[in-house]
């Protein structure tokens, strides 16, 4: 925690809030992209659109990161860092957070809508706490488990409030969101272990994450799920044939990558616990941006469920770990 002045403290709070706001915006922008012509008209994208969108999101994010690290003069460090023991753990975490979590996140957005997906996946820090106890042998106070209970109640509350839209499937949206949350929780634990010694800094870890995820999507996940490289290229070509769609995904990847940058800055300044409480507000911001950009009707169930999940996460992450 480096925020030893009021100015740095404010910066930590603002970057933490910004990380939550931009990740909520990321969810809504992806939802808009997946509702565009290629994803609702092309036969291949109707089946595997979530995988193609996830692939492009992470590939574009990796490109943004490569450009940024090149501008910083740090790109030559990348091969050595990637091949190191700590870098391998960061890459392993990327497999959980990218190909697994992001794919199911896209499917959750497609089935349940961006507000539902972002709200339910907000429980991933609580799942991460459980994994930290089981794997890293950390001890969490009772308030942590109470927060988990409140979060689950929020999910149930939303689950009992299906949207009237014909294309919305709340139960599948929640299921896919929970799988995504588990992937992100696992990523946090594995990547946290990789960065524990300080040999790989957060910015380099983020580059490793996006690069690994993008490559695995290109070479393995998308061809496998779409029935071969030919189908993958055809589906990707359909996206690039519609300029508003791929440019929106490119912009969304920049928003998502910026969210990670602000998230790491906030952690560095005010510590992970406080930064997390600001970051998980992305579930609330997704609801706000859905209302502003899409015009979807806000229901009391979504609002109350969002507040319960945010409150549960805050209750669990504002605790002090026992020494």
C-alpha cells in the first residue's frame, strides 16, 4: 500500500472505481456487439459466436498490451518473463481466466444479458476466497462466509426475476456466469501465486495473460468449438466484413484492458481489499450502462439483487485475515 498522501489515496479510490466502471461498460459493449448483424445472421456465429467474440476480445487486448509495452520499452522482457517459473503460473492462470471464464462470460451475456452476467460474476472474489482457503491455506473470518451467503441470496433474488424478453434465459445466464466466476477466481489464485515473489510485475502478468489467452483461443478453442480452422476463419471473416462490429470489439478490448490497468494501480496504492470493493461495483455499473445505452427496463429484482451481491462482496473483502 503506497497511498501515504491524500492525493495518492484519492488516486487509489478513483482508479478502483474506474476499474469497476470500465468493466461494467465492457460487459454492455460486448452485449451490443453480439447483437449486431454478423452474430444474429451468420450460421456459424449463431452457434459459436461467443467463442469468436471471446477470441477477438482477448486477441485485441493482447495487441493493445503489446503496443503499450512496446511504447514503454519493455517488450524485450516478455520472452524471458513468459518462460520463467512465475511466468508459467501466470500463463496457467490465464487459461482459467481467458478460454474458460471469458467464453462462459460471453455465453452468459448472450443468454442472460450483460446486466445479469456482470452482476452474478461479481461473486468471483468470494469464490476466490474459498479457493485461497483450500489451496493457499489462508484463514478467513466469519464475516467472509456471511458475505458469501449474502452474495448467493442476491443471485437467487435475480434468478427469480426472469426478463420478459423472449431471448433471455435467466437460469442458463446464471449457470454460465457462475462457471465464469469460478474461472476468474481460479485465475486470481494461480496468478497471485505467480506474482507472489515479485519477479513478474502486474503489467507484465497482464501481458502474459492476454497473450496466452489469445493464442490458445486462436489455435485450440475456437477451431475446436467451431469444427475446424476453416469454419473459424469463415466466422471471423464474417465479423470483419461488418466494420461496426469488429471496431466495437476492438474498442471494447481497449476498455477491458484499461479496466485491468486501473485495477492494478488501485491495488498498488490502497491495497487489494479496498481496491476490490471498488472494482466489484462493475455489476452495478453494468446495470446502469444497460439502462443508458440499451434502454432496458430496470426491475426491482435486478436492483435489489445487485445491491445484495455488492454488499456481500464488500462484507467479505473488507475483513482482515487472521495472522
